[in-house]
């Protein structure tokens, strides 16, 4: 994989050297066994047991595993192996952008799955924009609640909402910053780690 740099902006390339274009996934970091891809918002991943409760309505042109097979499958056959999650070691929700770990070989996939199942060095960190001013004294505290997955009205995606009966979730609030949005709306930038959750 090569990445062409233009100042602070990078233009991602696929394995054959062609630009993947704006708004598409692209390789960020690579070693001999793995590649970490940037997954933009709006791209779904139909892999893993984690698919339960995830988006059901998906457009093929925005599915990461199809993109992997088209752009990297010629050199790495695991990209076509649906029974091995196309080499993807975890998933991100459709409306979440971030890095996704992908194993280039079968051996790397099984080793990666083992490490993920043991949670060795794994931290899921999120940067969220929240409506309102999140309390600054909650930095370093845990939020523990039950979450229920339900369809969003008028949308194809689903949302997790607090509920008396739901799946347990535990999140640590690391840092909070307040700012004003359009029209002076109170907003917060919250950095959080997902410590223990089943959703």
C-alpha cells in the first residue's frame, strides 16, 4: 500500500495505485499482517455476531466487505472469505466513522480474533458531539445503563436508547469540552472509552 501526501492531507490509494476518491474507505496504517482502514460514516459492515440489531437496509455500494473484495481481494484472498468476516476483526456501526482492523492473511485473522477475544490492549475510544453541556465534574466517571436498540423514525438506521430492560453498557467519560454550535446552541465534545458493553 502507498499513500500520497499533500501537506497535511493524504490521498489514499488502493493496492493497484488508483485513488479511492473522497468519501471512500482508505488504508491508514499497514504492516505485513494487517491494515487499519478508515471507515467513513455511512458505510456498513455485514460481518460478525455483532450484526444482531444492526442495520438491515443497506446499499451494496456502501458495504465495506464488498469494497475490500474489489480493491484488495486480488492480492489477499481472505477479502472474499465471508465465513471469516472477509478478514475484518471487528465492526463499527454504519453511522460511526473510525479505524477498522483487517487481517491480510488467514493466520493473522485467527491471531487477531484471539487477541480481540482476550481484549489485549484493546480500547474502544469515541469522540462524540452531544447536545447540551455535559457536566464537567463527570470526567473520569463511569456511565452505567441498559440500552435498547430501536429503529429511528423515518430512517433506515437504528439507535440505542436508555431503557429499564435492555443490554448492559458501561462507558468511561475521559474528557469534556463545552462549545457553542449554530445559533449559539450549547454543545459538548466528549471523549469516552467503552469499557464493557454488549451492544
